[in-house]
């Protein structure tokens, strides 16, 4: 669906490149996570991919065609869900959606989308009276107005309560299951882990890892099993390698001891993020 | 064309909802009130001021305010990831402000016709509305480019008023020496006044009128091509997550 080859970009006022020759491909029907600390080049890459920035070096291909050859028709096929609210505050939700919907050739019926996101009852309310979570949910409807082939989602669950976050994640999965492709950025690693088929980590304008969450966890995790059991009133912890779990010592421990916890040494995407980018997720350095 | 029509309709919907049309209409009522109390000849003397304030100052301020809201609410970015071009967006701003000014002038001059029996060359007036409004829409867009927030927008607007509009008003009211008029001859403000005042004259100086029209068109084109369009996407997408 998208091919990016040796992409380089420099802002006119900067001395050096913000994007330093990155390569990746996004397959049709894939949810592709794009992760990185602030200032790493994540937003710039997205702006280049949605044609909000031009004058890049390298090659970007969308749906088999050079992106630079596309004009307005490109936007008929993509939907963008911004992180911040993007609605006219003195218009109702329905007036907002009507305005944007009529800019497209393909237009969806917004009622099922509004109903699923719990906004149908408030469709005639001014957006200025919406809560932050409602505005973010409305962004999701805005992104889907034209029945796009590809979605660009920037922190789609940020500011949502667990129930609505679940609804949005289900919608993203349904979109993918219907053949859609998704480019997702998020700092909520649980969501990335849950949704993405593959993730890419960008830092200092370079891609440092591109793989599936599972493969990354295998690569960066430890092939161990940690067991905690109670012995003479105190908790004892023992760590076995994956090769050792077939051995007698491990089997005996399982059979004879009062086991309290068993954990594999699999790492989390959050730990991988910190490891590959060198930046902490909360209060990024 | 359908998209432009839809964008213009959207502009009008927002002019109304954000009370910008109401503000513009209220100013028109002030002119009508003035027209009621003044004799036709006195009101005629006042007309350059009416034209200048409505077509230039109000247009630039309205566009600046519209774009301030669109930038603040990120809706301008949302439009840019729709199948419309930057030019479509700017053209819709021009057309909506032209229509707005036609409505405002329609109300003012129809009132003057019924109250004071005053008539104008409406063809000349209409052309002046098209040319001058287009130019001052560009001024309004530039104003929003250089203003970080609404306070800065108003301050920059005041600077433009003082530098470009007040000298012409000062000469009109006799507060500045009349010979200064020669220096201001090609100021956009004086060109604006001449284009509009041609609609009040029995015999139009066509050579001057055409020169003024060509001047404002060329100046507008330079603004659009070299100042507005190249910076538009940067302006619209600055501080945007995506």
C-alpha cells in the first residue's frame, strides 16, 4: 500500500536533515505502528506521507503510484485522525460532519459511526460543548467520512476512557479486517501491542527497528522463566533458561513446591521503546 | 466548481455562527444611521470613509478573525487533508467575502436609495467590490500569517490601519496637508477610494479607472503568488500533531 525508500527531508530553516534516509513498506490490510520519541521525525514522516509537506528526497509510493504524482484525488482514499480536536466549535457535530463529508466523492452514512461511538444522541450539540473525549471520538468519525482505503491515526485513544478506548480499538481492527490499511502512532504501548501487525521505531530521523511486536519481544526479551514459590515461610525466586525447563530440576520444582507466580522473560514494547530509542516514555528525555 | 460552492456555503455558515456576519451587519447599520441624519451631499462626502472601512478594513479583519478561529480549532488542517487545494480554500474566502460585502453594501445603498433617493453606478460599484475585496482578503491572510495570537492580530491590524489607512483619512478630513495626496497616489488605500468613488461620479474617468483596476489586480497577484500561496501549507499545518 505504501513504500518509502531512502526518504530524506530537511526543513528550510534547519541545518541538517530531520529525516535521514528511511525505508519501510506497509502492506495492504496491515496495521503499522510508527513509534518514536518527540522530535525523532515521526510527525514529519506522517506529514510527508499525507502530502502536507513536499520537497523531499527519496521515493514514496502509494497504491502502486509515485505519491508526488497524486493531486487532490489522493485525499479521496485516505482518512486522518488527528490527536487534537479538529472541529468548528460553534457548529454542531452534525454540521461539522456534513461540511467535511460533502468535500468527498464517496460519502458514508455517519449515523452508524456516531451510534457506535456513543455520539448520536449529541449530534445536534455544539462541538464547543463536547468533552475532550467526545471531540476525539468525533475525530474518528471525521477520518472515516469518505470510506478511506487507508487511515492515519495519531494517538487515537489518547484521552478516552477504557470503554471508549475499547470501542475505538475495535473499530480500527474492523477497518483492517475489512481490507483497510492503518498507519498508527501512539505512546500507549498496550494499544500498539494489541493492534499492530508490525511496528517501526524512529529516532534521530532514522529507523532503528521494523518488525512484528512478537519478533521484537523475542529479540529483546530474555529466554527465561522466573518462578516464585514459598519455602519455609519466605518467597524464593528461581530463574531457568528455556532450555532448562525440560530438565528434571525444573519439573521437580513445579511438582513439589508451592508455586506462587510463573513469568516468562518476555519483554514489553515499552521496554523495547526505551532500549531502542534511549528515551523514557513518560516525561521523555 | 461544486466544491467551491460548498466551501463558500460553509464560509457563510461560519460567518453567521461565529457572529462575524452580525458584527459586519451592525457596522452597516451605523452607516445607515449616519446616512439618515446627514444630508445627501454630506453623506456623499463621507462615502470614501464608508467604502474604505467596509471593503478594506472590515474585510481584512474578518478574514484575519476567520483564519484565527480555523487555526485555533485546527479545522484549516482538516480541510487540507480533504480533496481541495490551497487555491480552492483561498478562492472560497474571496468569494464569501465578496458576497458578504455585496449584501452589506446592498443594505446600505438600498437604504440610502429609499431614505435619501441616492443612486450609484452599480456596475462600477460591483467591479470595485470584486477587485478591492480580493486584494484585502490577501491582506487579511497575510495578517494571520504574521500574527501568533488574536492580540497580535489586532495589534498588527492597528499598525496596518495607521500606516496605510489613516494618512488617506487624515487628508480626506483635512487633518493632513492636501499636497501629501500625491505621495499616497499609488497607496492601495487611495486606489481603493478612487475605484469606489468612480461609482458616485456622473462621468467616469475610464483611463484612471482601468489603471487603478490593473494596479490592484497586479498587486493582488503578486501577494497571492509570492506571499500567500508559498507559505499557506506551512501556516496551516504548524503545531499540528500529524
